[in-house]
C-alpha cells in the first residue's frame, strides 16, 4: 500500500518495511528512465511513443513524440538514444540529426529461435555496455523471463548470450558501475546482478508499484519509473546500494 504525504511541492512514497522515496514528477505511463551524464538530465520513456526530458528535481524540460511506438525502456548517451520497443526490438535515435532507425535483430541463439517477442510478454527493459545491448524479456513465469545480450555488429544484431536470472516480470533495466540492475513489476523488487559471477547478489524489496524503469545519476541518487505515472527518487544508501 502506498501512503502519500503532500508537502508544498513534493510527494513522499513509502510502504511498511520498504525504503522511502520522493515522487519528483508525474509522467503518464512512465515505462523506462535513463540518466544523461553529458547534461545531467533524465530521459523518461512513455508507452504511447513520447519521451520526456526532466532535470534531477523532476521539472519537465522537454516532451517529444517519436511516433506510433510502444517505448518500454531507454538508454541515453551523449550523441545517441536507444529505446526498447516491446514487440519489435530497438529504436535508435541520432541526437544531432534526429534520425530514427529501428535496429533489426536476429532472434536465433544456439541454433534455436529465442522467444524474445510476443504479445503477452515482450521486451520491457534495455541497458547498453559498449557495443552490447541487454534486453529484458518480461514474463509472469520465471522460466520465460530472461535477458538477451546482443551484439550491435554484425548486421542484423545477433544474440550472443542469455541471462537466466529467475526473477519474474523484469520490466526495468540499467547498467551502473559494473553491475546490471533490474526491477520486477510483479514482485516489487530491485535486483543487483553481477555479470562476472552470473548471479543476483542483492535484492531490495520496494513498496507496491508498477515499477518499469531504473536509473542512477552521478550524485548518489536512484530514480524509479512507475507505469502508474510517477518518477520516484531515492538516495542510494536508503536502498542499501
């Protein structure tokens, strides 16, 4: 259960036994979030094809419609933006030219077609490390919930590894300081995953929410996107991270 305490501008969200965060922005169907290190802002993806740029206090600086897309995650880089598309894969945006391009993916892995896209449980999160992209496949069943690791070259992009994390409904994903972080919508969990050890090393129970995005800034804060329309800000130490 969420409890709301209204102050002049901000809203605090908490739940019994869960870390307390502060709602800094109201953005409809916030399905992904990413920190832009080059200008100290955040990008928020929206299910209806919009993205929002906000500052770290939650002020909306820009709202832009990209088209008829179901945006389910975002990675912000200095010159590029990468979006996860639920039933298609990846949308790439060139910041300088505004050019949009859907990245073609090969669903084959280890000689079999990987069930990465389907209407009931599609791609819900994205992270990027160098030339590799991590796509979180959402599913209510642990066996069908996984992360596909793709190499952007050669073309079309190919799946080079699969992370079976045994967590249901992973709807948000990010990479931060050597670790992969994911949030589970169904289980209300934040998970820290060690890529070298190939296992989850920490789980943080969150308050009840429709968690679909996670981002870290450079000042020691964590931002969670709630699909019910909230951006919630936490101190890393409050989450034990």
